[in-house]
C-alpha cells in the first residue's frame, strides 16, 4: 500500500441503476496520489437509489478508515446525501 501522509485525500462515490426491473449498484474511488487509487464497485441487487447512495458513502468511509486515512474530502453528485451529512435539513 502507498504511504499515507497527512494530506487530505479525495474520495468520490455514486449510486446507479439500470434495467427493468431496476438493479442497483455503487462505486467508489479513493485517490491516494496521482499514481495510486482504490476503485470499488458493488452490485447491490434491487433497492432504492437513495439507500444505494448512502451505502456507497458508508463503503467509501469504511474503506478509508481501514486503509488508515486520517483526512478525506468526500465528493458526490447526491444533494440528499450532502444535505444529510452536513445536517442541512429542509
């Protein structure tokens, strides 16, 4: 594993759906540096896209923790997850 330093690492996550009936999955990527990253993808079966977005965030944070990441900037296209994490409720 590449050396973890005190810089803030970037992580991205997203949920997705495809087909009829809808099948859901999630993907995460954690950038260690310009040459090293962790890419994670999971098929979750039939579920809601909201649950998959939250599951994807959890997988990214869980993986980061177990890799020894101390600081992470999390990016996503999900406004709902962003509002929830930042406690900006309607």
